[in-house]
C-alpha cells in the first residue's frame, strides 16, 4: 500500500504548508528504493505462506519446497544487494529464521512422508533436489524413501485375514507351515505394496484435472494409512 502512495506521500511531505510538521518524514530516493526492496523480499514470504494456509486441503507436503524456495531466493537477493545497508541485514535475519524452521523440519520424517504420499509428487521432487550424499553413502532422497517405507511397515494396518480351519485334508499336505504367522512374509508383503505405490506413474495434477491427494487415498488405496502415518 505504501508504495502505491509513494507520489502522494512525497508530495504532501514536501509541500510548504506541511513542511514544518511533516518535512522530517520525507524519504529520499534511496529511502524509497530500500522500501521497494524490502517489499520485494517480504512479498516472497507472503506468497509462499499463502500456500500453507489452506483450510480445505492438506498443505504439509508443500512445506519442504516452500522453505527451500525461500532460502534459494533470499540467498540470491543477499548476494545481489550485499552492499545496501539495511536490506542485507533483513535478508540475513530471514535466512536465520528459515534455518531454525528447517532444522525442526529435519527432526521428523512427517514432511517427507507427506510429500511421498502425494500421488502426483511421490519421490519426484526429492530425487531431483535431494542429491547430496550422506555419511552412510546414500543420497538424502534415498534416505527419505527408506524412512517412508519403514514408517509404512510400522504403521500400515494389516487387513484382517479370513479364518483358516485348524485341520483339513487339504492343509495336511503342507505340514506345519501354516501353524505360525511368518513375520518376514508380512514385512515383505508390506514392503512390496509400498514399492508398488512408488513405482506407479504419478497421478495428474489437480490443476490439470486430476484428483487431490485426499481423494486419492479416500478411494480405498491403502485406505486409512495416510492418517495413521502422522
């Protein structure tokens, strides 16, 4: 708003009738330039914050790209306006605050899981940008995928199995292999389902006519897991 009133404020503060009272508030050309730059810097935050402020659909999956985008944009502006007093300090403070939030985000797998569970994103963003090698020798994307599958195995509710007769002529030929549940088989079954989901093509973006993440999971595909994970 203040930028839209630039000419009006400049005229009023410079008017001889108001100069005594308002003259001290008149901004120089350099001052207005600094305000425009600060507006540009903070405008990036406002635009991205709106992406995370929705009430009718999930937004957690957008947290990682939002913060990483802001970091990238502000680092570029910091280099560009390094010599402008005040602007550099604002950007530096903003990057420091983003770093705090990023460290908090790294402390949980929820943000990565939310992104992977978004059917039109899955591993696409992480595979493209999380390519740094960790001490274990894996990329950040690979570790995020492993954490997702581990969470899937731990949280996915196993469907109720149909009752099996204790003794039948048919079962007797198999010996005792049905006597106990095989935890390894259950784990492999879960892992296969998680990998099957990741291997499927990405769904169509909602903006291009596809269904939302909520609609996808409510269709019965591993129904209920999205809510258990978090």
